[in-house]
């Protein structure tokens, strides 16, 4: 027997198909991957440490920068954790607006995934359609929050502003139009022979193994486990809406693709129900520590002015206690383990990033496949490095 | 329901292992004695907690033992959560559970990197978010937030396995 020599190939961190700064050290035998070591941390900003020295409201924009492709879902997870610890609940109208924003975030995240994933594998057309529609969602984000990518719209105790008539009109139009666009994506890819050859039976993982690796979200559902935080632990009125949890069978790249494509449909379904049944009422809790006094109040009432200063300069004291609160982000279970010590800063905030554990399963998924399939597998797991590295 | 069953099965298999039980805003939690920790985790895996959602470490500095470690478990059968708390002191080695759940591999590496808690029996205990020759552990409460040597530049020459 001859000694077979392996070649070490360094993929990333500056590689367009790694969607950020993921680096995977591949050991190759010919074109087959025999060993893979993911290296992360190139985008580590120490968000958990920064959080320990900021007030609860100042942390909110930082959570936008975790999974920046689906920012509102992160806002929602963080706000729900703080609200749970404070023992308050957002008004019903705010909860519905939150759901709309979180589902927009999911659609935006999936658009980014669809466009880049198809581009990586060689289907160039898809990204133009995906980004055209993503632009429409971002325009709606801009309409209601003033920001496109990182809205920071969901605040502790409610949401920042009420929905404008223009926003509701735009959402209705989008809900009506989007299923047609989705049909277009399906026509481009779902039965495309090149696409199915590149994705079927690639990076397959069984349900038990996926669970053992801590995989959540579409990647776990692609393996056939119907675990969705929105259904299992409903939050923010998700139990008011009627939606399905799509699951795959084989847990390969193609099944993860189908699950996400179906999630587009379910998300738009949820948004349609939320916008039609939008309850009336306030969008911010009446807790005086959280609701900013209005401008006219501040100009005419000294105590309101002082309160405004206290809220924004000193921060909100949150009671002592610990809790784990999770939401379904675009990539999976996004958890916040929050430890409060009675002050205005969290004692510890641990962010459970879904893609962190997806990335840890990379060696298992890559070994045995070709180098070109590595691109398909990495694309199908939908990494966002802002979340992995925090 | 399942939690009570799990806890009673646990106290049968590993007596005196559960020091305290608590409920943290809906998530049941057990505090486990250090010496029986690995056996408890193995038993819980056998009882159906097949996903290790996350490993959380926290520094409670003036206290001895200094650190709290939290393992968030979940059963995919009926979607019940259970948190297992373990106290660890500085320099104390905690048995790694990466042989039971693969997700512990990176979860424990992160705790090792940011808090400096060492895990015995871990297959690949290296820094994960900071670089290899980084000094200190950022999430410890005595880590300086600013200062002269606080932000040393990254030097690839001192890293042994820089491909």
C-alpha cells in the first residue's frame, strides 16, 4: 500500500462563500474532505462583556448586531427576557407588531440565505429576485422604524412607534404579492436538475445526531424534528396565529432548502393574520420606568422631564433573578440567559446563538464530501458570523 | 410532570447528588454536587434529555467557589427543559460532558476561553472566540476594561498552529 498524502486547504476567513469570516481548515485527500476544523472568532466583539457595563436599554442596539440579517428577532428575544424578569407584558397591539417585525426578519434572513446559497452553488439568477423582494421588506422596516437593516424597533415594554396607515397598506400589498414571487423562486430551483443534483444527499444528518449536536431551527427541522420555539413555548401571542411547522425527511441540503422555502409561506401567512387582526390600543406598557414621557409632557411638567432623564441616563433597575428565555430566530433557537442583580445593568447576559452550535457540527457534515459540496453545506446552514462570534 | 419523574429517578440512581431544587421563571433547575456531576449528567441523558441547549458560565467573584456553571438540557420527546447547576472554584477541573452531548464540545470551549474554567477529558480544549496567545479571560469580573496592556495587537508569529 502506498502512503496517501493529504493536502491542507485553508478556506476563509476571506472567502465569499463562508458568508462572513468563518474559516474552515480542510484536510483533503484528492478532492475528498477527510478532516475539517472550523475556526471562529474573527468577528468577536465581546458583546456579552459590553452588556455587563451598559444599561438595559443601551444593550438593545447591540442585539441588532448579532444576527444582522434578521435583526428584529434578536430584539424580540432580548426584550422578552428582560420583560419576563421585570414581570411585565407588552400590550396586545405591540405584541402583534412584534410578530410582524420578527416574521419580516425571518423573511429577510431567508432571502439573504436563498440568494447567496444559490449563488454559491452556481445559480446566479436567484439572488436578483431574492434581493429585489428583500428590498421591499427593508422599505417596510424603514417605514415603521426608520431603519432598514437594524431597526431596534422592538423596545423593552413594547415597540417604538405605532404603525402608520402607509405601513399597513404596504404590508397588505406585500402579503398579496409575495406568494407569486415565492412561486418564481420555486420555478427557478425546486425541480431544477442541477440544483437537485448539487443538494440531494449532501450533508445529510439523522435526527438523533442533529439533536446531539444542538442543532435547532430549519436545520433540525430538515432532519425531521418538528421543534419550533414558536409552537412549543409560544411567546408574544404566537398561539393566536394558525401556522404549520414544515419538516424534512433526510436532513440533507435539499430538505433544509425545502423547509426554509415553506417557512417563507408560513411567515407571510402569519403576517397576513396579524395585520388583519391588529388589535387597537397602546403600543407601550404604562410602566413609568419604561415609557418615555411625551415631548409635550416634558415641556410642561418638571417631573416628566426628570423622569425622562432618569430613564435615559440612569437606566431601568431590573429585579434580581435568573432566567432563560428563547425565541425562534431565523436560524433556530435564540436564547438569552439573563442574570439580574437589581441594578440597571445585567450581571451576566449569555446569548445562545443557534448558528454557534450549527458551526460545531461542521466537521461531522463535511467529512466524506467533495470540496465543492462544502460550499453547499455551509450555505445550507445559513451562518451569520455576527451571531457565532458575538 | 416529567421533571418530577426524572428527579426521583435521579435520586434513586445517584443518592445525595441533588443539593437544591429551584424554579427559575418556569425552568426547573437542580444544583448538583461536584463529585457526582458526571454520573448525574449520564443518567439524565438516559432519562431522555437528549439535547444540551447551552452551557452558561458566570463569575461571582468574591464568592468561593467562584464560578457557577449552568447546563441547559432539553428533552425532544415532550420538550421539557431542565437546568443543571454546578459550582466550581478557580483552578478546579470540571469533568467534560462532550462525550455525552456533542454540543458540549464548543459550549465548554467557550466557557474555558471566556471564564478560564478547565474541563477534564475534553477532546480539544482550546480557545475559541479569542486567539491562542490572548491573555486573561474576558468574562471574569476582574478582567480590566481599559488600561495600558489591555488591547495587545494580534501577533500570528507566536501562534503555533497558524496554517
